[in-house]
């Protein structure tokens, strides 16, 4: 006879069954990416386990099971006194987003002296997640370029934090774009739903997503995260903010540098003059008790005032700059980028019982800047950017002996509003014999530079954890549900600044333009798209300690999202009629839709009736992992996992169907010896009166001539990645080491391609001797070009991740990290900017070969901190990387001579070239990124607990030039060069030249 299961076993079985059913039936997305820590282990059977935070007085309790197993969850990171009764007291430090093991069966004697506790730092080693933790000690001491707390993620294998020539920052991982990263602050995702950048506010910005003084520590997970993480397909960064304690603590700081404290950038050297620059950063933080052990506050403010140097250099072939008009040549050379940011964060936490904790917090970011200048864009084409981000969060945590619940409410309001600095006619100079490569863009900026984008709305989530379930081992089962309704806004262009294109030939620049792009607004319609985006989700995660060696991490989540402006979009009747009209140049009776079909395009896949689209309901994401502690002592642990993670399509692309039909940017061609087109409304002889915008708009008034038609596939899927890993972590003395192989495959990235086809359906046709052209003049009859969006972008990445770290301790006085990443990554597009979703160089995305991705094959980042004599703290950072490939369209003809086309029919092909690197202390010219940074901090203890400090950061000590611009020579006569790419040594550099920063601060 079968014995009845105990209640907890029944509950566990019921939860698993319910989760499976819910995953099939419920909607999308949950956000419970808690930054809190968990503690589990063994104690006396049925004993009471108590953990008390020695700084804040926070108390958490649970009860051990009959077999002595216990789990405490929802612990804010920090130092705790933990016990299971007299004689079992231990003092330990728990890190962010970790699950640590602590046995309370052995007797110990630990003496507390106020809150100055000698605590054991517990590592999270029994996990299948791939990543590492960035400690507060690293944040406070490692040399830093930006004061963006995400910069320290660079010390984790697989991560790349980049400071480009504009001073703008980005964080990437796994060969994917910055958009694939998600940052979670106190468990709330900061995802940008509209624009690129990963987190809100990080689009083309030198700013920080959060005040660094407010960050306690954070964890970086590069792959195989648990089921609670959503809207991410590369790396997840989860950070815990600081809270007030039972003592008042605070800090005030100021950092300064200017052009007198730095070397010249290459364009300044070439021009013989140094642009004035300046950086000022300052702020404060204060926290403490309102009611001891019960109510605490924390407040911080940080500011940036920058004026960053930048270089304007010509693009195209070598010597192209000398062929520009004098007025354009005068705009080459040094320039500057002013930037201002104010960041505020406030938090109150209330422990109104030993079972309940409430947190209320607010972040406000206010940012203004001049952007866009640099490389091939002159200062006259600069953009004035307003960037504001506000978030308000409420969190209530309730703990019981056997379960823990976390309820969150959040409200966000982010606005990204760039506008052109100048107004009038802009000029773009291109090379007709080099595939119309851009040489220089002089202002005013394109109408496409003026935008108004944002996201605003509330969100709700609830997460329930059962921490005392036993069935063939010990289970901690966590499940959650989320709902968000966020208003998304997007305006893609302004109503001014026509852009004129001029040919730069071997004998000089032609005086009249060959093309103009200009804005036209449909009468009575708004160019701003808005939608109520609804996000739903659910997940369940079981962390199953099968025994003292094997731990299984078993999870599954389901995401669902509705974007009404995409789902309910109706293709204009005039556009549908145009597809069914006679195709120009085709045999009588042949419609344009039939021409497209002959070219492999079924236009019905893109025509929306308003009810033939549906949001995907199959985004089921298993997250499976294991860790095996070989000797059950956490010294040698084998770990591995596999999982799927869905991200999302940004609204900046989903709304293009709507906004392009309202505010279009038609193009009129003025034919010359380099540019032919069929006579019509968008192909006319140039007249000087066309320098007037109203005249241009009059040419297409009352018509749709030249109006671009953007359509998106009716069966659009969300991008996702599949992740696999296998590795081993070891503890060798004081060192923690890890070696992991990771494989990340991404699919279904949204890509826009040229839908135009010649009358016979072809994408390539001969246009004369040595010339094969695309059907740019064969757009939708009565309209302009056809741009089609569909799934298709992919990456294939394999990585070897090696790390070793010796955590800093006061006793040893030093700490170190070593992170090496080997990456073999390929992408099926030829864009150096991985956020660029346009692929016009081949007929379909399937015609693109997989070429090396724009990521260094080898990358080494190492840090070292040490306490020196006379209370001086020293820290060093070494960064080495191999050159990053240049991915572009290679045209090895270019001289007009007859050539044999590539298999796709083009005389050009997507190609990747790796420039010869630079020398370092060892090896040949193999390095693309070389940098050594140092900082020294002198502490002056005024009274116990009050310290004045002075700090100097020496950045790029040896003034290495980490070039980012490329000179290309792909080949000739149809033959590709073996080494087609070299660095532009007069162009811009990544990071900074040799720079000294001075900081003065006070802590109490």
C-alpha cells in the first residue's frame, strides 16, 4: 500500500505541476531579479536559525527541518551574526545576489565589538551561473575613467566596458550588442524599451545610470542566469543599493582634470593645437538611523560637468579630405563635447517587525549634452541632447519560517530628446567610386537627428519563495509574476534641415549635389507614435540540493508582450494599391507585388490588416544547471548549464511603419555622370531653387512621391539566445579560480533590408562597364524605397573564460583579480555598430556570410590593490586586447574596371579585416588595446571614524594610442587584399590619452 506523502512533499509536487501548467497557459515576463542574498546549510534538527545584520539590526529567522537543513532568503547583502542556538554563533559577510552555504553545527566563539566585526566572507560557489561579483572595495579603489559603476564589470571574463571617442560608455557581453544587457537595481530591471543602450539613459551618453556612491556591490552574470531574469540575452548585472545603518555615515568628494593634465589626442597633434577640455565630478552621500534598528535613510547626489575633446577626421580612401571644399576642410580637426549630469537617489527602509521590511526609493537623472560630433561628423552637425530618467520603487518583504514574499511596485519616466544644434541645409560629401562612402558630414544635422523618445508607466511584481521543502534533498523554490503597462513614445525625425549629397571625385568635389533628403509631414497627422505596451510574465525556479555535493538549478519562465501600435497597425490602402499596380518597366499586366515575388518577396507577409498579427505566445525558456562539489568542501566545484533567454524588439524599430508614413524623408536624385535614375518626380535635373526646403516640399506636395515605405513582417518574433557552459571553480589558498567554456547562439534579431526589385525581380543589374547596381530607383510605384523588417540577425560565439581573484582583506592588505577571455564570434552582417539593424548590402539577410564579429579575440584585464605605508592605498589596472576587426562592405574593384561579381551578384561582399596591432612590453604588433592605470589615495584620519583623503588617478600612464578608426584598401580588379585594413593613426582613440585626475574627499 502506498504511503501518503507528507504535506511539504505534496506542496512541492503541487508547485512543480502548477508551474508546468502555468508556463503553458499564462502571459509574459516577470521581474524578480533580486539583489538579496540567501544562506543555506545544516543545523540541529528543528532548531531556530537567526541572522542579524550587525550594521542595521535587520533580523531574519527560519526553522531547520527534521534533517537539519535550513535556508534563509531575502537577506540584504552585508555582515550578519548567524546562530542556531548557544555555541553556534558565526559572523559572516554575504554578497549581492548570492546563495552561500553555512553549517551551524560546530561550536565557535566570535566576539562582537560594536559593528567592527571580523567576519568570514562566504563565496557563492555552488551555482551554475557564469559570472563574478564586484565588491565595494573594488568600486572604491580600482582606477576608473568614468565614475560609471558599470566600468568595473570589465574585470569579469566575457565583459567589455567601452569608453568611445565621444566619451560615451557601453557595456557588452557574448558578442552581442549593448541592447542585450539588462541592469537590475534592487531587483528592478532598468531596461530601455525604446532606444539602444541596454539601460534607460545610456543611449549615446557619457553619463552614469546610477550614482556610484549609492552602489554597495553588484554581480555580473554573463550566461546561464536563473529563471527570475528577464528581458536579457547576454549579461545580467544585478546591484544592491546602500541603506542607512544604525550609525550616521557619509562621504563628500570632488574630482577634477583639464587639458593641462592630459596629453594630446591624435587630431590635436596633427592640427598642432590642443582643444580646451575640463572634467569636474562632485557629490555627497549620507545615511543613518531615523529610529535605531527600525527606520533608516540614505541620500546621495552626484554631478558631472565635462568638456571632452574629440577629433573630426575624413572618411573614405586615403587623401579624400584634401579633395573637399575649403569650407568643409576647415571643419576638420579638434572639437569638443560639453556634457552636464545631475544624479539624485534617496531611500528609506523600515523594519516595522522582525518579519517585515519596506523600502521606498527614488532616482532622478537630469542630463544635457552636445553629441554627434567626431570622426566623419563636423561640429556644425552636432546634436543638443536632453536625457532625463526618473524611477520610483516600493518594495515590501515579508518572511516566515518556511516562506518569503517580496512585493514590488515601480514607476518609471525616461525621456530621450536630441535636437539639431543648427537649422538650415546640411551637406554630406561621399565618394561615388567607393560605394558612396562618407567622407564628411557638415551641418546642420539631418532631420533624423531630432527625436523624442521615452517610456513611462507603472509596474507590479510579486515573488514567493518556499525555503523549507524536502524531497530527495532540500529545495528552495521561488516563483513570481509580473505585469507592466508602459506608454512608449517615439518621434523619429524633425521637420527641417534638408541634407544635400555631393560627389567627392579624384579631381575634387562637384559643385552641385547629386541627391537631397528632406522631411515631409502628412497634413493633419502627428509624427509622434505612442502605444500602451503590456508586459506579463511568470517563472518558477527550484534550487535543489540533492546532497552535499550535487546541486541542481532547475527553472523555467514564460514571457509575453503586446505592443499595440505594431499589432494593430493597418497598412495604408494607398500602399496596398501601389503593390497591386503596374510595375514600371515590367511587361504589361505585371504588378509590383509580382515583381517582388519574382525576387523572392511575398509582400502579403508584410501587409497588415490590423487583425492578422499576434504577439508570440511560445516564449518558454528553460534554465537548467548543475554544480558538483567534488569533495563536499567547496574547494573544487564542477558547474554547467544550458538555457534559453528571450529579449525584446525595441520600440524605435517597431513604430517605423507608423511614423514613416506620417513624417517621411523622401529622396530626390539629381542625375550626373556618377548617378543615373529613371526620369520621374524623384529624378530631376538640379536647380538652385531646390536649396529651399519649401520648394523641395512643393515638388512632392499632394503626392507620395519619394516617400519611403517601411513594413515589418506580420510574424515577427522576439530575439533570443541559447546559452551553454561547462566549467570548474577551485579554491587554491586565498585564491578563487574559475575556468569555463561558454557557447552563446543568438537568433531572430530584427533586421531591415531593401525590398526594391528591378522589373524582372533581380536585386543586382549591370549599369555599365564595371558597374553593378542595386534597385534604389525601383521602389514602390508612386512612393519611394521599400524597406522591409524581419527576423534574421544571428551571432555564434564561443568563449573560454579564465579568472583568478584574491579578495582583499584587512589582514593581508592586498587583493587582485585576473580575467582572461578568448572569444571566437561570428555575425551575419557587416556593421561595426552591433546596434545597427540595417543591412542593404545584399538582397536578403540569408545572402550575408558569417564573418568575424567586432570583438577582440583575446582580452586580459587585471587589477591589484594594496595598502601601502603611511596610510596610502595603491591600485593598478592592466587592460590588454587584440585588435578588433573592421566589418564593412568590401569593394575590391572601385576603379570602374570590369570585374567578376561575387556569387550573390554584387561586385562587393561583406568582409572582415583585422588591422595590425601595436607593441607592448612583450610580443610583436599584436595589441589593439593597451592601457595601464594607477591610483594612489592618501588617508588622513582626523578622529576615529572621520577620514580626509586625497587621491590621484593616473590613467593610461604610458600614453598608449588605442586607435578606433580604420583605413581600408580592400583590393582591386575583384581580388581582395590579404591585409585590407590598417588603423588610422590621425583619427580618434578609445578611452583617454595619458590623463591625471585629482580627487579630494571626506568620509565619516
